[in-house]
């Protein structure tokens, strides 16, 4: 299987080329089983107050799935 981070980069490039690139924020905190990374996809300004949250993902695989869903939704609207 391909590296998940490379796939995220490729899907991000395609979304950026289409002009529908959401911002990806990353938060880390400690859970019961150790460190947990939370990814938040949103439109708007980075660290701005008026951001429209699109999805929240825990883990890179779930982030990739969310980006692919956004890509498919953008392909259907064109």
C-alpha cells in the first residue's frame, strides 16, 4: 500500500488546482492510549474566528477519506 501522507499530498494538490482546497489544522492531545492527533478540515482563514468546519478526523487514513469525499463532491457539482 502507498504511503498515506503521499496520497494526502496528491489529493490536496488536486483540490488546490480545482480551487476547493480546505485548510487542515492539526491538534495533538493525550488520550487513554497515548497521544492522539485530531485533524480539522475547514474553509476560511487559518486560525480565524469564522471558519466553516467541514470534517473532523482522528488519524491520517480518516483524513484521506474526508479529502476524497470532498473531491468527489466537487467533481459531481461541475
